C-alpha cells in the first residue's frame, strides 16, 4: 500500500488532499503545528472508508528536527514514504515591504521557503536510500512573476520555490536518484489562508477589488485538491508541473465572469 505525508495538513488544501488520498486507499500521515487540530482532522479522515491507515504527527516545518522526526515516524509506522508534499504555508500581512517587521518577514521565509527547502533536503536523503519516491512543493502568488502590493515577501518565497523545485528536479535527474520532483500550482483557493494573514487567528478584511478577483479566479480547496491529487497519483514524470489555474483557464474565467456570478464572501 502506498503512503503519503503532507505538512500543514490539519486544514485547508493539505487536509483536502489527505481526504482524497485516503479515498484512493493510501496510508496518510497528516502533520501540523497543533495536536488538538490534528486529532480533529484525524477523526474526520477516519470517517472515510479506506484500506489505508491514517496517522498524525506534530511538525513545525521551521524546525529541522521536527521534519526529521516526521520522516522517521512515517517510515517506522508505514515502512515507506511514496509521496511527500511540502504544503505548510503562511500568508503575509497586507503591507508594503518596508512596513513589515523583521519578525513578519522571517516567518514567511522560514515557513514557506526554508521549510520546503529543508523538507525537500531531508526527504530526498531518505528517498535516495530507497531509490524511489516523489516530492511536491506548492507554488503560489509570485511563482509566475506576478506582483501586487502586500504580497511581496510571500511572492518572493513562492518565486524561489519554483526555481528551487526545478533545480531539485534537475539535480535528481543528473544524479539518477530515481526520485521524482514536481510543482503543484493551486491557483487561488478560498481558505483561512487568505482571510487570516499569519495564521494567528487575526482576521483580515480583504479590499473589495481583491474580493472581486477572488470571486472570478478562486475555487474551494476541495475542487483544486481533486485535480492535484489525481495529477500526483498518475504522475510518473520528473519535473512535473501540475497546474490548476492555467493562463487559458484564467482568461476564460474573466471572459465568462458576467454569466458566472460567484460570491465566496457573502455573509452566511
Ligand atoms: N489559499 C490560496 O489561495 C493559495 C494559493 C496558492 C498557493 N497556496 C499555498 O497552498 C498551501 C496551503 O495553503 P492553504 O490555503 O491550505 O492555507 P491554510 O492556512 O488553510 O493551511 C496551511 C496550514 O499550514 C500550517 N502551518 C503554518 N505554519 C506551519 C509550520 N511552521 N509548520 C507546520 N505547519 C504550518 C497551518 O497551521 C495550516 O494548517 C500553502 O503552501 C500556500 O502558500 C495557497
């Protein structure tokens, strides 16, 4: 039976991907910052009929020891890790670069960029020994060079993730490791991520202009996860780019926006 480990998976995209891997009979290891959130998520996942196991482990991706422990825990309990997804992420506050504190900048870079780099390094060492496996990193705003006030540090981290992941795929191929590396591009998803800047419970009110764009281009994470998980399960190629919101799809969404009125932000 195949196994998948997903960081930052107590909620949002990570949790939705965990559900779908479970439906596909994978063993699933979810991990995140807080045990109580993981217990709730595990209970939800256990409601899904599956031949696979579901396990959880606390892992703060800014701590390399935590990532190492997550790898050991998954290997000891499941015997192998077939797919590893560096999904954990934080958004940045909606401020210009010079208005951000050093602490706010550090957090975004430590989680979104360094967390994925160290995660990739450690799981690569593990998978090289096994001569197989797949590693996926998550792209985001900025990966395609887009720029917007209030997303510069996050965008810098995601632009770097794209370069880093392509470089890792190239090195894996040159060294003939047997490990494939790929990028997941989820577009825009309506998750806590976009309304809760740093994941600290503090809600941010999005500007009307931003809401308009999100209503046109955004999707619920369940929809995006289905596309991404199918892509990963079927992918055999190194350096794959599994992209939900392609330029063509985005253009179509804008063209048809007048007929497709969606409002993700309406008070329930
Ligand atoms: N929501 C979007 O529009 C969007 C778009 C493109 C890419 N992404 C990316 O998708 C991924 C998932 O985002 P989401 O929308 O599901 O966000 P989310 O906030 O719902 O989930 C992110 C998860 O990561 C966890 N996390 C935060 N810091 C962590 C740390 N140090 N260690 C471990 N876990 C940590 C959080 O607790 C949370 O459970 C992120 O990498 C994000 O950058 C999101």
